[in-house]
C-alpha cells in the first residue's frame, strides 16, 4: 500500500470509490462529463411512464450482496429480487439461512440469482466439504424462483405480467472458488437474453453504469442495448449502489464511448482528441433530448429504462448501509 492510499488520498483497488485525486490523475475530462451526464439524466426526468390510471403499479423490491446479513426492514412490494452474493463462504448451510429469511418475507413473488460468492450453485466452485457431503442435500428455495440463465413469467393482481430473466454469470474476479466466472474476452452474453424480457436480473453490472467506471461487463452492455429491458437489476460492485436512467440514444452512446477510451494523466485532456468530440456529443445530444422532451412532448413522455445496483453493503465493511439500503421501483 502506498502512502497516498494509506492516508485515503488514493483508493486501494478498483473496488473502492475513486477519490478526487484518483479522478484528477486519471482524466479530469471524464470526471467533468460524468457530472454533466448525471445532471442531464436528472433533467430528463423519470425514464418511463407511470402505469395507466386503471392499472396498479407493480412494486419491485431490489436486493443484492447481503453476504450473510439479514436486512432488518424490507419494504413491502409485489416482487422481491435478490441479485446474488447471499453469503460469504458459499456453503449450503449459509445459503439455506438466507433462503429461510427471504422465504419468510411476505412478497407475492421472489426471484433469486446467485453471485460469485454463492459457490455451492456452481459445482466446479463448491468447497471440498460441500462436495464431500454428497449430492443428496439440496437447498429448500421456500417458493423462491431461482434463475440460472432462464426466464420466468410472473402474474400480478390486475392481470399484469412481467417476464423476468436471470443470470449469475460474472467476469473473472478471483480464484476458482468464485462461481460462474468467465473471461471478459469470451463473454457469454451475445443473444442470451430473450427479446421479451421486462426485468433483467444479473449479478454483474454492465460496464460504465453504476460500476465505479469499468468493473462491469462490456459484453453485457452490448446485449442490454439489444434487448432494452425496462428494468435491469444487479449488484456485485458495492460502492456503485444506486439507480440510473437509461435511454439507449446518442447521448448515452457518446457517454459510454468516452468512458471506454483508455488514457492516463490529466495532460492528455489538454490536447484535441476524439474524446473531446465524445464529450461535446454527450452535452449536445443531452441538451437536445431535454429540450425535445419538455417543449415538444411534455411530462411523462419518456420511454427508457432504469438500472439499479441493489447492493446493500456499505462498501467492503461487511455491514449493511444504515440509510435507505433497499431500492423500490414501480413498474
């Protein structure tokens, strides 16, 4: 650990939030555009229309990365989604304890994908003790829909339905004890997600969205652009927790293109480069979208989607965030 990291001026690794010095030494241009992009999304308003007055909204309660913790207060809702990392050690006993807790919650429907720490679900990553215990023991899912690269159609009061697709696949982030890992260069996402998906549940984020600027998967991002789900819920990157609107338009594409450009050092930002054009396009297309929405179409006219990083951990402390750890979305 360097002195700057020791004194909190630089982050220790990519899983921690970048400090101001990290941003400055990486690219002030990216930092500035990231701030501007956030303001643009705020001014564009809600990403999609509220349900019609005759239809009841479906409340989706979003959870991820509980790591063996039981969240004291879980909001009411129609659908409870857990995006993985139920546990730390991935043992069947630890997984069952989390399933018992989730199964006792009153939500009408519950969906679960596992995370890289839930290694019992991946036979190649199971601990020796779980392997030696034999194949007779199985988790009791307590009525929870466990999704491993598959879809379930759920019906709610009022006759509304949601198609929910879930996958645990995650870019390689550790040794072989981590579950469902893949190499980034040979990602498994192409044409994997069904076109009719309304709610996408993954453990990994897509790249450049609520992932601290690059931990997420670029292959998943391409697939999300193809399918454009109304709601995409994930976790994995604890410090990336939050929500972000997505519109799948020129502004978003320019933002992602800029974030994908690789260079180090603030001096590089001073000289004209394609990154300048990306930054201009983010602002230009963003302002056009804001003006077109508010002048031509009016409130409630957006038809985008929402991404939610549902991690409830406060970074890598092992403790659940105290204030508003759980996100609720109305569809």
